[in-house]
C-alpha cells in the first residue's frame, strides 16, 4: 500500500491562491508545467509548509522521501506521478475526496499542503497512542501519526505479533529509517509490547490500540528546525564550520564536540541545488567571534555557561529539552546558584505535569494569593509534594537544603526501601530525613558530599538539583 488514506477529509480553510503564494515566494519557486523543482527548492517547499502547520520538517521530508524516492512529483515525460493505487505526486495523496484531484496532480505546493495537513490531523487523533506529553517538536512523538498517514492496518504493526520483533517493513519504520539516514539523526526506540496492539494479522481490519500512553524517560529527539537568532547551541560531534551553506565551501576550521555557538540568523537551504539534503544550515558565531555555517543535524540547544564536560551537562539539557528547566537569562543556566524553595516547586510541578488550577489556599502568610508563584506552591502542597516550614510559613525564598531535597523527591517518587546501610555519619537513624536519604542513596539518586558525609544542611545548587531530578525521572542517569 502506498500513500496516505484520507477518506472524506478536506483541506480545511484552504485558500489555494493566497496560502500558496507566501511559501512559493519564500522559496523563490516559479512553477513550470511538468517540471520538478531543484532539490533546494523542494527542501524549502517541504520545510516551510511543515513549519506553517507546526509539524517537524524532518518528518515531512522523510515521508516525501519514502513515498517518492527522489522528491519527484513529475516523471521524465512531465506527467504527474500516479501509482497503481492512485497515489498522487510527491506526497502520494490517495482517496482524494474533498481535494481537487487536478491540483493534486498539477500543483506541487497544493500536493505538499494536502499531505502536511493530513499528517497534522493524524497527530491530533484521539484514538492513537500518545508519547509522553505529545510535544509537537519531538520527532519520536510522531510515530503513530506517521503510521496513520499510511493506515493503521496489521501490516503497519510496530511489532511482529508472533515474534515480538520490530516490524522493519512497517510504513512508519521505513519513514524513520529515511529520516535517520538523510537528516543524520538517531531516534530513540520506543518501548512497545505485542500486548499493546490487538489485531488479526490475516485481516484488513484496523489495529486496536490497547495502550494509549507511553512514558519514555530517555531523552528524545527534538526537531533541528526551530532554533532562533541569539540562541546558544552546542555541537553534537566534531564538525566543520563552513564559509557558506554547503559542504562545497571552504572550511573555517573544525569545531570540537560540545563547542558553544550563537545563532546569527534564520536557517538557510543548501546552496548547491543539485544536493538533496534533508537538513538545513544555520549561520552561527563561535565564542571567539568567527562566523560561519553548520548543518542543523549537528546542533542542539544548550546553555552558554554549561560546558560539555560539566558533570551535569546531560541532565541539565535533558530537563531543558523536556521544558522542565529554564535558564536564568542571557543564555545562561546559572551554574552554582543556590536553588530556592519556590524554584524547586516550579521544577517539580512541571516535571510531574501537575495542574495549577483550582487548588485550595495552603494558608501561608508569606505566600499571599497575589504572590507570583502562589498557584504552583498551592498545587505542590495540595499534591503532598511539599510542606511548609511551619503551618503558617512556606519560606519560598529560602535555599532548598539537601535534606529537604531528599524528603521532597522521596514524597513524589516513592523510592524503594534501602536494603543496605548508607555510609553517612551525619545522617543518624530516627531523623525525619533519615529514611528518605537512605532510599535516595540506595536507588542511585544522590551521593554524599564526601564518601562519608551527606551534608543534610548544605544548600542545593541548580545543577545539583538537575542531576537529582533527572535521576529520579530516568534510570539512564542513575549511579547504579
């Protein structure tokens, strides 16, 4: 089966003449009957249309690659490519009820818009499973939308029912393979089980999804097309800084993995129109002031003051990517700054998707209803995540101590009982924080400040809390 099954969907609110014009002008595309645009122009049409619908361009470009191997809409004779099952053009639109079939065949921007809108509708379906919180800029979160673009039939089951192995021939798996190869990225494998899906492999009936939500705590892959001017980035590998947006241009020198850069402007498309790149190029400035271009695939968002070799680098960026942790401004994370109690509340309510609406007033004299973080503190107290320092005081501006950190995290994540003694001579049995500290240590969440001291009264810095929280959320970061 090829193409996208769209049934009776329509291109909602689609004014072909006006909607196409802006993207065509941006991409400097002048249609010529029966002629395919060059690769850079097609990259632009696919990318700009995807961004207009807030769809990661990597996904759209990979689908176009899978559907029509070479980003072609017309064949060598200048006729629109139509497959045996009536898949039309670069996005292989089939069953085009509600669409203008002539435009699907003759008008490349129309065909792309149809495909992107359909993909967007697949993402918004409520009968498909959701990955994490369904953030639109995370590539893995589009897994089931990609599947539905082609059809939720047994042939597209994520796993082979009999063996439990990954179904390498499933449509979405083939699209992801194209994405990884041509966008130069590696997506995270999702935690599927054969028990998640109900279907008869010999039937053409749709798959029934028995599991509707997957929580993946491993860092996932954000689109590389959303970086903004003046944003700080870091290189993910050794890469050349180019004089122009193409590998055909001279190198200004090799950047080390983890080198800090600042985005100088919007991304640009491949200068060599004969190269079919799925990535784009960002103009960037190094910390020593050199300006050049780097392919988007080798960039990730980061903080200016957190070097790649910092012990908390991965944890800080993991939480930042999940929109749990923000910086302190001007591209800085705020290394070595002590974390206040209200800041801890914000991080933990974000990390646990706690609703801040309609919470009872906790009654703290120092947290009036017009206090900036009143709603978050009220929600955290109502959820049993945090307590006040007394019945009438929360002390929001006080620095969070290590013993408070242990109790709060244990309240939320309920770590298993310690099966062996901890080594800390400053944590005696019977204190209100003793058992939580023992559990955090045993579960690989928190070490001591020395081999034998936990430092219960010492303040927690922003980077320390990032490590503790990342370990609480994801086993990948634990010390054991």
